[in-house]
């Protein structure tokens, strides 16, 4: 896309801004908008209003894009030399319209505080600057009604209380709130403040609309634990989620625990009892067959090696409430006493440990390092004791053999060398360690939870020491080990921040220069291992990616490439796709940075395929150039290439035969890296399904069945399961587990890679409605609460909570109103879900505020969602369903104490 191409079309501000959804942070779009404003084609005021309104869309919630658009507006204003009125707001604009624009700007400021912002983007600062300019344009408030003022006052006051704002923007917002309070008047303001104070008291009692009070809730606890430790169905692909709310991120995981304690009103003893029962249920469900195949090692690592540490952090987070350490210890010991009376559950855990916890079948070290399978419960008690969660006397009472347990051999070896465990493991994991020896050591580490924390620190130290390093062999060695041995990476992520490890790897890649290395081909291949590790881990752990090393599937017009990139493109195109080329020489490798090669790879393929389609290139020349990307020298660039090919095939339809042939060569190559298949599998399956549905026949040269099989295998699926049916099956399997008394699991983010969020919520409702009619009302309520309240791990995934209340719920109410007698059970379920979800969301917000110290701001808040819901329900004057919902909610003292907006029952 070039500037000349864009300017051939008539200017539409919304359309251009909308292009940022497909081209986040694109410099050509930036240049076009700046040109349009500079030449008078677009006024600053119109751009500001359009941009702020568009910024509410989750599809534009990319820090680079939003910051770029903010800076365009701010730079245009400052360069104009005009005051804000007449620049960011037109002279003739009414106060009502200006207030609407300000509300959009405040929404952008909330978004800025909720996104993961890299140091290179100052979105919060830019958004604050824009808010200050817009607020200075509010001069006449006489047209603002009391009701409008109350809405703006509530939003502004909520931001002042929940966000860490800069002093400048806080000052203008406080002034704005004071002006609004004068319009509201003393009586209304007092009522509003009383309402807000009541909301902060967080009533903990249950009521009828929240469902019957229960001391047992394996559904919620099981879903939360599975959300910390994510497992998939087959191929032994384990997904651990430490992005923001996984086990490796302590405060956020603890906030979830605190929210459960508040939402359920459990005592500490009851909380520990339910969490331990759910954890043991998860362990007992592991085995050699079925849904939880191959997950025991991961669950053992979590329950034994990480969960006790999270409990310590949990108790510390609640210190202010006055519960003493002795009282917490007594609660844990009472919980253990109750849990260990479930002898069948304990026996199942030890049985799973004996079946799957020993040495791996076929391991070369099996005979020399075989240890008698240890008692799972005994190991767990040892780690609780080591973390001072129980005392020694109690531990011996529970298991008199606990003091006689042998120290695992790996830790004994460390003691024999007079080294601490971390130093010993560090000495064993060096660049000189062979790949086989390193993998053997990783297997031994994985089998001993007592080594996990030390091992994680070794890996953390290796990556944090990369800054300024010139040796690429060591980081390549560790990167390949980790992306090849997923269990080891799972263990690391249980104990340290994967985001921090990735940031150091990214910095190393950005700084590395091949010019001085002796063998650039080997160096580039080693760098490729680091790139593949970064790309696969970014996706696997849902860490917000950087645009560059995510290898975006962007195909550039050659004339838009900057000088350095254009030079590299020309040189590489000649080396790869010129019939007279002698191959890839060392000089081109020395002169090209890895990030440049990632940037131009998709464009190289696109231009080569176009040349072949125009008969300007022979098939042999094209295939020869493509073959370079099937080997270790260049196969690390394929994520962006494959995604770009998928998009072009989708756009071109029947005329994409060459694209498909190239895609087949890349994907069916035995050396195609597994991370490439994992990252591109969902898009590939969607494409194949769409082409089949459209009746597009493939040529005889295209083996669609093999391509589909490779994609399914990369995602842990098989040919028997329908890809598009996976979300429905996931919901049904979770409900079935709950019905059987097991700890259920559902991977929400995986479901959302297959279907849209709104379709997923509609599917969820239909399945829960059926389950509730069959007697699973409580299971349905708890599952809906977890799915709608839990935060998405993928940075591009919108929260389901506001989508449910603002889009899906109104349509459900309309449907039920048409046949209310046939949907009596649905109304009961709807009331239960609404009350439970809002209450749980409120407690999660409070827990995050206390535990995470305002690191995360959930927007919109449960209070604002409840306020809008109440308004929508009251607006439906002739809706029977709305009347029942609001009457039932208003009848609950605890719910009304949390959400006073429901105090009135008038419709």
C-alpha cells in the first residue's frame, strides 16, 4: 500500500482509521493522515472525533496504533498555533457534542491503562494530553441536564478512584467533576455518594438470586486451577498460561484466590479445603488415556512445586485483615485433615503417580536413575512443611514416614559436590553440554518438583545475562531446548515471568550484529532458534507481542520500503529468485539484520509468486528460492510468510493456485519448525474449511488432506473431531465433568481462535440452558460466572463480560419475551447468571486493586455495567423478562448493597 494508491481514492476519515485494524501502526497510513490534515482535506476536530469514537473498538486496541493516532492529533494541534477551541474542537460545536467526545477520550484513557504498553509507546501520556485539551474546551455547561451530568460525574469519579493518573490530568478531572457536581445539586450528589460508598462495602452474604449457599464448589475452583495450568487433549501438548493470570505471575493468581474467598464467603478453612480437593481432583484425572493424557507431570509440578508458594503469597495479601499466621496454619491443617479423609481420592492420586510419575519409558537413563515412585501426598506435605504452611508435628501425624523419605538423586548429587542446587544445575547446563545430555537432565529435573524453582532461576539468569553478549551459540542452545521440551518451559513459567525472559531475548536479537562473526550461516541459523523460541512462546503463553518479532504477515509495496529495507529486499530477491544467482553468500548474511529479514520475507514471497503468475519466472527458479526456507538457515522467518500466504489465498480464491503450491512445499517439509505449525494451524484450518464450503476445488498437485492433517496435529487434534465443533464440545465436556463431580476445564482462548466472541457466548448460553433444564442449574451458573468474568489471555481478545451484558443479553431477553411460558427455566438461569457474574466481577476488581496495586484496571467496571443494565431493563417497559430480572435483583439485600442502582424496582 503506497501513499499514491491511497490518495487515488476519495478521503474518508473513518475508512482510513479502520485500515489500522489490518495494518496496526502502519507508517503509510500515518503519512496519509498527516498529509490530509496538513493540506486541509481533514480538519483536526473531525479527525479527533472520528479517531476517539473508533478507538472504542477492541480491534484497534493496539498500543502502537492508538499512540500513533494520538500523536497525529496532538502534533497537528500544536503545529496549528491555535487554541484547543477551533483546533481539536470546532468553534460551533455544542457542549453536548463536546462532552460526548470527552467521554470517548476518557474511554481511550481507560484503555491506555489496561493495555500492556512497551517503553517505546507513551499511550497513557498521549491520551492524558488529549483529555486535558478537550476538557479545556468545556466552557458552557448550561445545556447539560442533571441526568447527563450524573452519568459523566460517575465515570469521572470512577476514573479518579481506580486509575493511577498523572497529576496534570487528575487536576483537570477533579475540576471537571466539581463542575458536574454543581449541576447535579446537593441532594442528588449526596444520594450518588451514598450509593458509591455502599458499593465499596462489598457485602459478602449470599442471597436467593445468587443460588443456594454451598460449602462445596469444585466447579469454580477447578476452572480457576485449570486456568492457571492449561492442558490439551492429545499429543502431549501442555499449555501453561502465565501471561497475566497464570501460575508464574504470583500477584495476579493470588488476586483470583482472594476474589474466590470474597465471592463465596468461605472461611479460610473452607477455602483451603475446596482448593485442595479441587487440586487433587485435577491430579487424579491425569492418566495414560482420556482427556488428560500426559498431563500428570505438569500438574505435579504445579500442585507440589508452585501451589504452596501461591498460598504463602495469598496469606500475606490478607495480612491487613488481622488473621494471624497461626490461624492460617490451623486453617490449612484442618483442611488437610478433612481432605485426607477422602481416601479414594488420595489413592487415585498415588495411583496416577505410580503409573506415570516414574522414569519415562525408553529413557536411556531409566536403569541407572530409576527411583521408586514417591507418594504424591507425602511430597505435597513436605512442600507445605517447607513453606511453613503446616507444622512438623502435624505433618508427622498425617504421615509418620515423612521424615524418612529419601532425598531425590539429583539433589543428592548437588549435595555431594558441595554446591547449592541452582549452582549445580547451572554447571550442568552449558553450551558444551550435548543436546542428548541436556534433554536427559531436563527429564530428571521435570520429575523432581524440588528442583523446579532452582531450574527456573537458572533459565532466568541465562536470558537476563544476554544483554551485550556476542556468543549466539549459548542462547540458541537454551532456546532450542525450551521450545523442543515444552514440559521444561512449563516448569519455568510456573516460577518466573516468561514476559521478562522474552524481553531479554528480544533485546538480544535486536542488538545482535552478524558482521563480525566468522561463520554467518551458522550464526544466522543459531539466531533462528532464538526467533522461533520467541515467536512460539509469545503465542503459547499469550504474551503481548512486539510488532517486529511477531513476524507480521505484512506485504509491502517495494516503493514504500525504507532505504535499508529496500536495499535488503533487492539483494535477497536476486539471491533467491534470480536464475543467474549462485545462492546465498556470506556477504548478504553479514549485512542483513534478523529483524530486516523478518520484515521483508513475506514481501519476497509475494513478489516471486506474482512474477511466476505473470510468466516472468520459471517454476524451477521459484521452487529453488522457496527451498532455502525449508532449511534451518531461513525457516525461522516462516510465521509471517505463511500467514501472508493464507491471507492472499483467501483474497484471491480460485486464482491462488501458485500460492497453494508454495504453501504446501513449506508446510509439508519435514524440517518445517513446529512453532510455525502451531502458530499458523488455526488460520490454515479456517482457510481449508472456507474453500471447501465455497466449493473451490484444488488441483491434483495440492494435497489438502495432508495439509489439514499437519494443521490438526499441530493443535493436538485428530481427523475425527470437527474443528469448528471444538467450542461446543469443550463446553459439553466441562459440563459433563461437573456433573460427574470432577474438576472441569475449558480453554476459552482456544475456543475464541475458532469462533467469534459473540457466537461463543450465544453457544455457551444454548448449552447452559439445556444443562439447567436437566438439573445442572448450579453448575451452569458457576461455569457462566467463570467464563464471563475471567480475563482473556490473548491481548487481541475482548472481554466477554461487557459483550454478554450489552449485546447478547438484550437479544436473549427479546427472544424469551416472545414465549415467556416456555422459557421459565431460562429466566431463572438468567437471573442467577446476572447476579452471580456481576458480584464475582466486583470482587475480582477489588482483589486486583488490593493485591496488584492498581497494575490492572478493568474497563468497563462492574459498576458501570450494572448501571447500564439497570437503565436498559427499566427502559423495556413492556418486557416481562426484564421486569422479573430487576425485581429479583432488587429483592436481594446483598446484591443491592453491592449495586445500589438496582434499589428501585420501577420499570
